[in-house]
């Protein structure tokens, strides 16, 4: 039997927006599907815009070449910009209560022709184009908006290695990308100061940041070890470059990607993030956030089942308890095989209930002290003055659990819900008038999520 302790009197800090997502509310240029109700129901904090709307109108949304189609045009002339579809896309996200997270750059080029993922022929002009996009959405320029979008990310996966089987996100050299980041980040900070946060570069992998780290992207023909070394050295070179006197560039957040498959990869993630934090602190970047801008579990082929749902829940817990400041599931798009939460317009899958359980904790606001979690059991608690709750996620084997709890005050109900292969956040126990201290005995099966809630109503 495993013993799990939770003390709702001991506050640990704010719940983090680690159930943010990639993708927006409306789907496709024809708005074939709306996920507004889903976003509201799950209290999605942020939506990152990358790989948007493929294959329905992808050429009209978000990417620099979509908004500024003729690079030779005058970047100071509002008529050079095509904002319409992106305007509608962002507005739908804002209307759902979710904040936009804008990636400045290009989506992955599946054509094999590399039309838009080349280094800009005029980097200073590219930076000024980014400036005008921000002015449109934050300052009302060109009949625009005042959305006050805070996070602006420069590029995505520039270190991907070209092979016959892999389409890179950047055809230039490492040094060319570093210059692009330096010029753009400095220009945008000069224009907007602390009104916005600038960062990047959405590293394709953090493999190599610590000894135990592995990654799904280690499968390139170059070999696992050489790729881990390549990713790690790219990260170190980037951090060293932007913190040097000669090439200083501001960075408010460092972003990376991680795709999970099993218990070991969750442990690798925790260790790697801690290593990243130490490296950034050592380089004087203690105030820079760490954001996982893409992650998923068992994607794309098995991201809808209960094993994936338990994995999603475990990643929420690991992210909350790690130095990660934000994490973004990839992705919520009706046509994407990586969308494990919902299929089509309305078919809910098991990972939805992992999102719902964590969202309930997130809305309580404050993480509380728990112990008893391990590499198989992931435990997380949260509370406010009216309600207390926790999740117990089992990635391993069937277990009996003794939960020892201490409430902040008098609560009149304790409800226990289970999500497993046969249940979808099903109420299995309703204890009236529980003591403010006590024990609850639970049965936890492999790949399951137990959600427990104490309330006054």
C-alpha cells in the first residue's frame, strides 16, 4: 500500500499555466469547427500560434510570409500587410478568455521546397515587420487591436538537421539564426520595452542537457549520441552568444519541445529542465522563464487512449513541480493527428479528463504540500478558501492507496472521481461531513487518474 499525504494548510505557490495549448479556437479559413466551449471549459490559459490551420488555409494565418506576402514591399505601409484572417483567428481566442502566445517566424515547410524557412534577405527589415505586427495587435496600428499580447517567440526549431526524411525549420546556419535573434530581440525591446516578453527559440530537443536525458527526436541517421551532443551544444552556444558583450540580446524566456513516451521520459524531462535552469542561472538569466512550447504523449498514433491520458496528467504534475513556468500541449486542431483531446468537432477523448482534472486545480489558484508521489504515482494538490482538491495519477501497476489529509477548515463534502479505461471522471464516492483530518482508502489501477475534491457545498 502506498501512503499519500496532503496538507491543504501549507501553500507552496501559484498554480502554473502548464495546460496551455498550441492552436486556436476556430478551425480553418471557413471556420468549420469552433472549440470555444472546449477552451472555456478547460480554462486554457494560453494558445500558441504555430503550424496553424494546416491544411485549411494555412497560407493565410500567423506566419510572417502570410501577413507580409511581398518582402520587397514597404514595411511602413499598412497596405503591405494581410491581417484579416489572423485578426479573426486571434479575436476568437481572446473571446474565449485565452491569451495568445505569438510565434514570429514560419511553420514547418512540408513541401520539400523550403519556400519560407530561409534566412531573411534583410534581417533588419524582418525585425521591423515583426514590430509592425506587434503594433497592429497591441497598439491599434493599421486599424488594429489592443490585445496586449505579452509573449512573442522568435522562430521555431532552427537547429533541426536536414535529412531526406526530415523537413527542417531553418535552412540557414546556426550563426545566421543567432544574428536573426539578436537583431530582432534588440529591435523589439527598443520599441516596446517591458510591455512584451521576447524569447525563443523553441529548441527541437533538450536531449543532452543532463546525463539521463533522452528524447524522441534522437532518431536521426547521425546517431543518438551525436544528436544529443549537437542539441546540447547548440543550446549552450545560443546562451553564450546572447549573453556575451559583443552580441548581447535580451531574452525573457527560453522555449523548448519535448515529446513523451513512458515513465522514463517524464523523469528525463524533470532532470533536463533542472539542468536548463542551472545553465541559464549561471549565465545571469535567473529572471528568464523556461517554457515548454510543444509537448505530447505517445503522439501521434496513440495519443487518445487512457495511457496517453495518464501520461498527460503526469506531465502536468511534473511541470507544476519543476522549474518550468509554462507548458503548451501540441496541439488542438481538428485536422491534427496530435490532437488527443478531441476528435473532430465534439468527440471527447481520454486526455480531455486529464486536462479537466488539472484545470480544476489550476482554478483553485494555489498549490499545496503533498508527499508520497514517486516515478509511478504523481500527486498534486491545490486549494482556495472554498474548495480543496488533488489528483493522484498512476502510470505503473495497480495499487492500494491510503490518503492522509489535513483540511484548512470545515468542509461538508468529499467527492472522489475516477478516470480509467472504463470511467470518464466518474463519481465513485461522496462522503458527507468528513473530518478536517482523516484517511481515505483508494484503489488505483494502472493508467488512471483519481480526482478528489473537498467543498463547502
